[in-house]
C-alpha cells in the first residue's frame, strides 16, 4: 500500500491535562489583575498581555477547537462589516489579523502534533515566484514588503500540510465547514435587524450575502457542499443529505453562477461514479431524482422568481457582470510586458488603482482569472511551476485516499482548476476555508493509511 504523502518527522506531544490548563490560566489572570491594581496606568497593557497569553495557551491545549473557531471567524468575514463602519483601513487590519491567526495556529499545531513533510506543497511554488520577483524586479507599483505579505497570504492556505494532523482535527474542521454558511446567514440576519449589514443585496437581482459578500458566501457554501457529499458517501448517513441540500440552496440564493455550475457537476459525477458501499445505488438514484424534480419546478417557476439573481440571469442571459472584458486586457498587457518571469507575487493587486474610475465602476481590482493573475505575477515560468506543484501535490495525497474520498477529492480539485479560470480562487478568503477542508480530508486519509499499514510494519 502507498505511504502517506506527509510523512511524520516527530511524535506528537501528549495532551495537556485540563486541570493544569485551568490552573495556569487562573494564575495568569490573577497576575494580570494584580498588576492592574498595583499599577493602574499599566492596567490595559497588562490585561491585554495576559489575555493574549491565555488565548495562546488555550489554542495550544485545544488546537482542534481553536482551528474550528478560526474557520468560523474567517467565514463570518468580520472585515466586511467592520470595514463598512470604520473604513477600509480597519478592514485590511482585520484580514491581516485573521491571516496571522491562521499562521499562528499552524505553528501551535506543529508544536502540539508534530511536523510532517509535504514535498510538493504549492507554497514552495509561491516561494520560488517571490524569490524570482525580488531578483528579476518587481512591478513599479509593488514593493518588497507588500510582495512578501502577498507571498505569505498565498502560501498560508497550504501550511497545515506541514503538520501531522490527527483524525480529531479533521473531524472538527469538517464540522465547522459544514455549518459555516448557515452561521454566516444567522449572523447576517442579526446584523440586518440591527441595521448594520444587509442580509440581501441587489446585483442584477437579489443576492443572499449572509454576514459578508455573496461571492464569499457562495465559496463557503460550495466547500460545505463538497464536505457534505464526501461524508454522505463515506457514511451513508442521511443527515448529510440535508447538509448537502441546505448548502446547495444557499449557493443558489447567492446568485453565483460558476460555483453553482461546478458544484452541481461535481455532485452529479460523484453520485454517479464514486464508489461507496455505504450509500447504495437506489439511494443515489432517489437523491438525484429529488434534485431533478426540485430543479424542474424551480426552472418552470423561473419567471415568478426573477427577482432573485440566478433566475434573472437565466432569463436574461447576462454576461460580463464582473467586468472581465474590461479588466482582463490590463492584466494581459502586464503579462506581455514580462512574459517569462512576471512582476512578482502581489503584482496582480496593484495593476488597477483602487481609486480609478474602472475600479469604482467594477467594484473590484481583481482579474477573476487565476491563470491570468499568476501569469502577471510569475510569468510562464511561475505559472508552469505552480500548476506542476498543484498536480504533484494532488497526486501524492490522492493516492493515499481510498474509495469515495479519492474520487470526490479528484473531482473537487478538477472543479477548482476549472473555476480558477473565471474567479479569484487563490487570493480570496474562501481559499483558506477550502484548502483547510481539503487538508483535513488528506490528513484523515493519511492517518487511516497508517493504521492499515501498521500490521505490515510490526510483522
């Protein structure tokens, strides 16, 4: 049997006793309060430091819960509703804080569970692109510091692959991903009632956006669909049918066409072709028939539902809603100016001035095409290197998986490759959620493979 792609380099540390964690936290809190009472002018700093240390201690003691909390925080997109009231500067700071928290959790998980090697991690390709950009020369609008920050943001979604993650971590991540879209909608409803952030937004029809943006909610719902589909075929439990249907409905209401088309294609192909001893053919046929009937009813009632974006777009056949026809030529021209080596990681963010008439008209400065953006940042060499690493990374991990997991994950990654031609799949917040879930499935497969190989090793 093939060995896991991420081979363990060290044994994980033993779990921390909960009484010890509680005692240490209590001592730290008491110390902070004592400092605040004795030196009132230092109270704020002392309590903030104590709170930070306690949070780090709890995250180290309970990394699975910490990662679940981080995923939920990312999915609730606080940068958007904070930014609406406190400005873009605060929004940028919130995004940076969430990314830093994710990297910090990787470090804590390394200390807690032990490291693992991941030889074809896509982060290596981004590192090479960053180094080449520094040597070759960056775009005139890009400095080395911003390029380094962009490199960290690009590589961060894949960093958990360097941790020997246990199955309990995978279970926690999958649970968080399954519930994230609904949590966003519930928070969005609360924010709407409070008059802070609308649950629905107009954009060629009404779109559901939850606590963030319709495109982000669509990305989270797509990942949740994949998670529900994977668990359904692994376990055969019908509660995952409900999760699949719920997140499909959320995806429809966001009005995002490409994620919906890709999600439906992956779901259909998985139900048709993925092997599963737990979810029988009659059950699959019944599920497909149910989805088909609901789809037919919605299609027939499309004219009555055209206030919702997806039905309005189907009725009008609207195109170029993201401004691709206007913004792609700018990216292509930049790529043509440095075709082989590109302009450095992060160059795609600075091509279009955020205050320019085009950015204001489109509401974005992103290419909505990752192949084009990577071509700008890394040229043909960087794009080829990244695609090669992605393919090898997928292959080394997929070969460890078994049954329906392998088939579904292959379909998911192929769908991601297709989706990347029409959207910002690597730079958006959704990539952190998607690849954390992907890594959770890879890690679960690796741990199961180790158990399966154990008698052979000890024989």
